[in-house]
């Protein structure tokens, strides 16, 4: 049991309509809409059965409080597990949350035996959100009961191997406490990155603007967000976002013939902001020899 047996199964819990310019791509075509899936991931290591996030609620609730939603035949996460993968919800050992936004936490109470593991900063924000994010965290302040009401979390402060071969590391920016999850597999490190990026294209350049990455636009901090995209690029042999249709191209990861990515690929004229500063540049800027 271990790395050789580890498999990751994408579960699409429905589709949300978002704006290309205010969500998916910084300085993208604002006003142009796109339908995005909302994936969570079932990880079977041979020893443990794990979920990374739990996805959307029903279509009516999602549309009423958040974004236009279409289920398009997608099931709730617990239904998909049982009907499509033959895994009863009670078999899930742990749920690892990248963050606690509404579209990543629904139906978590269906998993009676699971540990709930989440970043401390996310838990603190979720239970006392900045008013700008009342809706994002489904705050009772606006008359919504969040999915995690009454739940007890295990809080993660620092980079942590929460289960054998499953490591959470900091990727803030999209939210204050966001963490991505590295899953060690037979082909390398597959990173389930939550919303640190929405689409694989976010890791590619915007050459018109001379940006090494075309990062998402939905950030609480664009500086932290860019830093986190660089961190993903350093760590991931393969990336699984939660809102990229391409993640549904296979029913399981890794798969035979899966093409791995090149970490920190050099592109002439396009720079890594945090990784390419000349040695001593910060000290020199402050006049320190």
C-alpha cells in the first residue's frame, strides 16, 4: 500500500457560470461568460480513503445565493461516490479542504466517520468572515447556514503531511488561508490546487502583457496569489484545479500515457517574480552592503 497504489478520481459536482475577466483571467475579456465545472477529488491510497473538498450543493441553492448553476446530470459528492465508484460515504477517513468557500464544502456532514482537516486561517475567516465575504462563506449574518455549521475541524498551521503521501502547503491569495494538496503517485507529485488557479491556462503566460503566468482575477491578495502560482509551478508534476474542464478528461489519475508538465519552464523575456530576483537585490535596494 502507498504511492504505487494511489489513485485520484475527479468528481464533477456541477457547473457554475463565471466571468472571464473578473474571475478566470486577470485583465481577461470582462463581460464574457464561461461555464466552469466544480470538481472535488476522491483519493484512494490503498490504506486511506480521502476526499479533497466536497463541491457544490443542489442547483437551486447554488443559483439562489451565488452563481448561475447547472447540474447537467452531476450528482452530489456522496451520491457520486456510492453510485459511480462503489464507495460508501462512511468509508471516507478524512476530508482535506483547500479552503472553505461555499462551492468546496457542501454535503460534508454526509461523511459520518471522516476527519475534517482545513487551514487554520480559513477556519477563522469562515466563522468570522470579512463582511465583503459573507456570501462566499455563507455567513449566518445574511441568513444562510453554512455547510460546516456545528462541525469540528483539525486546524493546519504549517506545511503538513496530514496522511501518508498527502501534504498540505500554503497557497494563499484566492482566500486568506488557502492551501493546496500534494498527492504522491507512481508518476510524481500531483497537486490538487483548489482555487489557487482555476484553469491550467493560469500557469501559462500572457505574452501580450509580458506576464510569466496569466493568473486568475479572483484574489483577496494578488501578491500572495502570484507567489502561490509560482509555488505550484515549483512543486507540481501535474496540476488538478477544481474548475478546469480538462480535469474530467480522465476518470482516474495517474493514467497510462499521462503527460507530465515541466516545472518552472523558462520562457525568454517572461520572468518569475519571486524566483528570479538577483542575489542581494533587496539588501542593495536598502543601501546595505
